[in-house]
């Protein structure tokens, strides 16, 4: 199905989304800091919340949050 002119998704945005973006040296410490903070919060969630679907969802959303934060760095810097 071809992209319609009224569609806000462009071929360029799809290519950007599904292309590998190698980490630049200055990005690596930022990725590591984000992951470290997420790990800290994940450990706190496991420590403070009883095992449950909600705790599992919190960890899944945290995982997604870090993936999107990393993608923001990878995709939107020249």
C-alpha cells in the first residue's frame, strides 16, 4: 500500500526509524547513564512493590521508556 500524501508518516521517517544508528562516542556515556538510572528505579520497584501484573507492567514500561530515550538520542542528533 503506497503512502498517501495526507499521511503524516513519510518514507523518510520510516527509513530513519528502521535504520541502524551507530552510537557516536559522545552518546555512549549518556546511554549508560540512562540505563544506570533505569536499573536503579527498576530495583526500587522490585523492592517496594509486591509481585503483580502492575509491577511487571511498571518494569516493562520502564524498559520501553529507556528504549525510546535511547532512540531519541540515536535518531535526532546529526
